[in-house]
């Protein structure tokens, strides 16, 4: 049997992988923006940890965190979407995205706690493992989504499977309401994925 079909399939997958990674690279922030955003994050953390706002401490902290930010830029900010001006990103993140995420998670936690309490009291439990698809591709975005799902009572992210252009989460659900993957994904992910897609690719 000829190996040509297998070779063509491998070549096609390689080309698809290359196109996918090139599209990801096009969505990344420029290097200087990654450094600035990482520096702001680390410097804010420095101020909170040291609880010292003297001029000497702020100067030392600014210099130290700037040096660290130049090395850690890809570790913290590689997955952030390249969209809008730097100042716009900072303002949106502090004034819109963070409060929005906290509100979404607060409502999801309250809703999930009520559902789990009801299931436990009534002994109406139908556990199962559901495979759901996510439109997020970046490691940071998928990690935050998986952790947010795990934080809500009644769901636990067990595994992440990344194939060419597609990412799937395996979630243990305490009360499987539907076996339809899309409907289950909507119920489990809620608004969290849409929020993450504004920041991460």
C-alpha cells in the first residue's frame, strides 16, 4: 500500500499548524507593550507586598520590577490580545474587565451553591463527565477558564485536550442536565468564556 496518502496528510497537518501559529503570532502584543504591562502588574504587586510608599522604596521597586518585567514579559502577557492602544487596555482592564469578572463569578458562585445544596438535600444527583469545546486557544485563557469552572461548586475541570485549532475541556458535572455538547458548554462556561475572549486569544 502506498504511503503517499499518509505523507500528504502529515504535510497538510504541518501546514495547518504553521498557519495556526502564524495567526496566533499576529494577535500577540508588541514586545514593548508586553514589558510595560508586565512592569505595571509587578510594580503594583511590589507596592501591595511591601506596604511602603516611601520614595526610596518606590524607586527601588520600579527599577527591580522593570528588570524582571523585561525577562518575564512572555510569561505573563504573551496571550493578551493585540487590540487597542496601551492606555486603553490598562483603563479597560482596571475599570471594566476586573469588576465585570468579579460580578460574573459572584453570581455564578451563588447560583452554583444553591443548585448543589438543592441536589444534596433532595439527593437528586446525576454525575457525569462532559467534553466541552472552547473557542479560546491561548494557554492563559484556557487555564483561567478551567480554574473558573472548577471554582464554581458542582463542576470540576479534569483535563484539557488541545488539538489542531481546537481546545476541549473534560469537566465533571455533579448534575448532568444535557448530553448535548454545545448546550452543556453554554451551561458550564456561562459568560466566563465571552469575558475571557475580550482579553485572551
